């Protein structure tokens, strides 16, 4: 056996043992990294694309709906896709500290990856409006958490200025490496389905993710990995829908705190995505979000956070416009465990408490 062949075999074997290497190694030729980029990874990416029959059935007409369950990333949200890139590039440039403003998920992800890279992480959050799980993560990963008396938009203004004035790298989605990493979700969808879907349904906050997906779909189409491009359908919570109503929202409000954003940084890019994909933006009420959240939990065994359920709520709202036989992917951006308070308050479960610890009581309560 030739030497090259035996080295190749050993490498393949190593790959098998290690499993999925993380998205930078998996999609290296598509990403702005070089041999000298230190790869900071938690083996993010390769998330499941799960058929969701109860939603397909509600639409009918042989429509197939899938959930891209990005809540199964290492810190429980799609942010890890962008963060592996942003932090690797920050590390490459010699940076020692990163900062972000966040409704929660960015802070959790930035903290985890920064710490893994041996860097300091500062996170600015709106005091009282970050779901418990996300706050817990930022604290456990050892970020320095700064909670301000203001909303996400105020926090972003501050960190943008801070990163201009001081030697600290901004890792919000204004950082172009974030979008580069996040575009790999579109690659994975095409790699799995063998073609792009007809519609991509996605929640929007700062609209970085919808922009990143579109980049991914365009790049794969250009490389002949797919023949079509999806219509990009972006959804926002009704009380926080600057992109739907085409105006800045001073005091955004929604149960979906992840997307409680009134002045999206990627607004112009998002409008371009909508226009070039023949897509559309629509608002969904908190009630519709919770209804979709419950359907996913009760009928599919999928627990996502409220912001993610906006993609399902939006699809259901537009179901009459879905073409026959269409393939639709809804992006579930974050894990349901992120927001336990929302889960405890919004479910239809039968929950008996304070029962005596004996079999008779339990059996009787069960209806035997
Ligand atoms: C679960 O963490 O902005 O439209 O600071 O956490 O790319 O902003 C989170 C956004 C959707 C919206 N779903 O994505 C933050 C933050 C979940 C999210 C979005 C977010 P973008």
C-alpha cells in the first residue's frame, strides 16, 4: 500500500472515531478560514431535519414540512454556527476579549466559545428580559454580565460604540464572520434533502439568520448543489415587528424575548433577501406563537423556545398560499429548555401535585 493511501486511511479512521468535526472542518472550502486559523469548536452544526407530520397534515395537499432543529447545537441555539467562526477569527487576530449585546442566546454562545478560546467575554443584556436558561448559561460559562435598564436596541448601540473605542471585538451579527458560519445551515438542508426547499420559514430579530441562510442557498445554487432557491418567509412577533411594518419599534414587546428587537441591524439586507427570493414578511401574535409551541411539544415531541415557534405559527397563518406538493423547512432556532418559565406557564398538561405517597392515591388519581 502506498504511503499516501495508508495516511489517508488513518485519517479516515480518525474521522470516524471523532464523528462530526464541527462546521468549520465540515465546510472549510466554503468559509473564510486558512490553515493558520485556530478552529474554536464545540462540534456545532449537523443538526437534525425532522419531518413534522402534524403540521404537514394541517396543510394537506401533499405538502411536506420539516423542522431544522438548531436548538440542538452545543449551547442550544443556532448562534453557535456563527460563534465558532466569529471566535475563531477573533482568536486568529490576537484578540483577548469579546463583547455582545443580546436577548440571551448570543450571550450564551459568545460566552461558551470565548471561554473555550481562552478569551474574556462581556455581555450586555436587557435587565429582566432574558430567559432564565440563557442567563444561567452566560453565568456558568463565566461571562461578565452587564444588565442594563433598557432594551436590546439600547444595548447594541452601547456595545457598537464600546468596540470602536476600546480593544474588544464585537460578536453581534454585524460581525461578518457570524453570517458566514450561519450560512452552513442552508448547506446542511440541501445536503440532506438533495435540493433546496420551496419555502424557508424563519423567525427574525436582527435578521442576521435570514440573511445568512440566503447566502448559503445562493452559494450552493451557484455551485450546482441545488437547482432552485427557496422563497424566504420571515416572521416576527406582532408587538416587535419592525421589518413587517417597515418602521422602528421604540418599545418592542413579546413573549418571545429572543426576538424582542425594535431596530434590526440587518434591516437593509433582510429587505434585499425578501425581494430577491420573492419572499415575504409577516407578523404573528403571541397567542399564535404559543399555539404553535404547544403543537410542536404535544404532537411532535419537539421542545423549542417561543421565538422559534414563530416560524411554525407563520407557516400555519399562510398555509393557504403553500403550493401543492411543496417542501417546506421551518427553522427552530433555539431549544425549549432555554425558557422554562414560558414552558411552565404555557402548556396543557395534566399535573397533579401534593399527592399522598401511596399506591391507592396515585392509582385513583390516574383513574383506575
Ligand atoms: C431563538 O441572542 O438576537 O434574526 O441577542 O435567539 O438573526 O437576529 C437572538 C435572536 C431567532 C433571531 N430565534 O435571529 C440574541 C438574538 C432565536 C434567537 C432569533 C434569535 P436574527
